[in-house]
C-alpha cells in the first residue's frame, strides 16, 4: 500500500478546542501510540514530524532518536495538548504526522491475482458497508494476523483509511493491501471468473461457517452491522454461512465475527497442508 505524497508547503491547519487551538501540519495523518510508530519505523517509513510528550523520559528516547536520525522533526508538547489532539485516545506520549494512506485501485487486484505464484491460495476479505473506522481498523488487524492477502472495499459506504483506522489496526493498515472498487457486486463476479469462491456471512443462512470449504481461493464477505450485506452483494455469493450462536445475543460485532471467520479459514488450510 502506498503513502500519498504531499506537494504542499509548511502551512498548518487549525483544530480548535474549548481550551486552546492546536495547529498541526497540513496534509498529514496523525499516527499515535508507540506500537504504531514502531511499526512505521520497522517498515522503513519516516514520519515528517513527531510530537513527544514533555517529560516522557527514557521510555520514548530510543524510538524518538531513531525517527530523528531519519529526518523527522521533533517537537516537545504538553500532555494536555496531545490529549486534545487525539481526543483522549491512548497516545502513549507520542504523535507522528505521516503522509496519508491511499487504497489501491481495482486493477492492482487483478494484476496480483493473474501473477499469483504463492503456494497458499488467495484469501481475501470483502467489507460491504462497514463504515465505522474502529471496526475497519480491527478488521484490518485481524486480516493481517490471519495472513489474508488483501481487503476489498467499495468506494461508497466504506470507512476511510484515516488516523483512527491506523491506530486501531496497530500497523496492519500499512501492510495489508486495501483495494477500493467502484462496483462491489461486479468485482465479486470477476473474482468468480478468476476461480475465487465467494462466501458471504448472514445470520439467516442455513450452513455454519465451519461447514464451508475455504481451503481453495476464497473471498470472505462481511456485511455491515445491523443491515448485513446489500442485496446485490448477497446474490453474488456462491455460499452463505453463519456463526452458530448459543447464547441470547443474536449477532457479534463485525470485527469480532471477521476474526473468527478468517481464522476458521486458517484452521482449514493448516489441516489441508
């Protein structure tokens, strides 16, 4: 996944709060938290600017020195300013400003599939109508952990790849390819033509996810909470499956359900290998 380059100069954008005005570098995303920053540096990426909590001490020294050695500007800031900037999120005393992420285009997906050489068949996650950035970030994190080869989203009714997604994903947003497509049902039809089996999740399905064979090329479709998959998306699926629910709760959070379904695919593939 590529970071979008910024051609803008050092202008700043004002974020006004009740207590003060926080002026941040224009055109850059906030990436906050030690794990997210370490993931950036490990991949060889350098934030343009790093805001470090005053008095943070030695616990941040190593990562700050590493970023500074690569050319990042370092600014010390009071904790309450970082709290305002991240709206109370757990920033752990550090906020990095990086070029925003951009999803890959649909053609990149077809190029990847046509050139497929890996022994493991493709495992793709498709998100239909997931608009909550926290759920999107958690789904990316699960996709990375399960070894999924990419996440497909529609241009409309989809969460953006913003700073919150990057924080929740804990580095997965930078390494898992996200393919943005114009027409999701048409993309699913093309995946079928490419030999990929489409399994959609629906609470009213007859089959359990544990009964669906996901050892071959697979695209797992997760719908939005409450509404589920859209009609055309549902009609494009080869199989519909559900998670068996034993308690009083009728459904799970979409990111939790995504993790369970992806790791069922992982389990099947390990047994088949």
